[in-house]
């Protein structure tokens, strides 16, 4: 579950989240109930949910895999199964919670209750900016280990690329986040891997070769290490 920013009514941003999540679980419509009206009427809404949805209201999938509670202007709570949330919150639960915390602080004068919501749904992981901050047995720590092996020449390029993407999915699933210099390093590696084709038969002339990939990643990694030691 994560809180998400909402104004006076649902807008296109929340509609897109709901539509993406529902598509991932094969749902084409939502159940809808306006709350706090005595006898609650349950209706059906097609996707995407339109902007006429106002608080307090509850939207949920017929199979109960996901729900959105819109209690009052300012925020909603989005919850669901793993496939639903992976599509509806592609940035990751922790990233969405961290973003909501920043939003809550900016809106504190207008919606002071948002600070309590943000505190209740705080990120589970700290956003690491330096390799020394990263706890062992995390996907982020494994990313750093892969970089060491690859730049030392003990891990072939195809194995490195495959392991990097797999570990990236695990990090996102775990809600792990990086920022600052570590985010810059991982972003550089990500962009380099985007230009490398694992299958040689599918490689294009402009793609990086295994040798070029190793040289480029090594340069980026060593520059990062030097910057950290100098700082």
C-alpha cells in the first residue's frame, strides 16, 4: 500500500495508475461506492476512472485484488496484489512513499493531516547515496559486487548484463532506492547496458561490443570510486 497525491477529485494521473494496474491483472472495470452517505450504493465504473470521482469514495476490483480509498481531498491510499502494484506504481512502493512525503511537507499548511499519513506509510528502505551505506544481502549490494567482478575482468559481459537486469528487478521489487553519486553511477551503467545486445545475432552495428561495454563501465565505475575517495 502507498499513499498518492490527489486533488479535489481523481485526475488523469490516478486514472492511468488504476488502468495500468487493472490491465496487469486482467480487470476491465471497477466497483465504486460513495462513503458516508448512509445506505452505500455500489456501482460499476469502466476504466479509466473519470474525474467525477470525489471523496469520500472507495474503488476496488471485482476480484478484490486491488483498491483505492479516496477519503478526503489531498490524498488517496492505493493497495493491491504484487502484479497490480508493480504496474500501477512502476517507480516502486518506497519511491512512491518518499515522493508522497515530499508532497505532504509542501502541502502541510493546506492539508496538515498529510504529514500523519506520510509518517504511517514511510519508505521501508533508506535511499543510499554511497556504497559504504549499502547493507549486505541487498540487491543494491549485489549490484556493487557485479560491478567489481565485471571491471576486474572476472565476469563476462553477457553474464554481467543478465545479472544486472535481474538484480535491478529484485531491487525494484524490494523497494530499494539509491540517490546522489550512487544513483548517477547506476544510471550510467543502465544507459550503457541499453546500448549492449546480449544476443550477438541481434546486435546492430551501433551497439556496444562486450569489450567496449567493459571499458566504458570500468571507466564510469573507477571515476565514481575516485570521486568518493576524493570527497
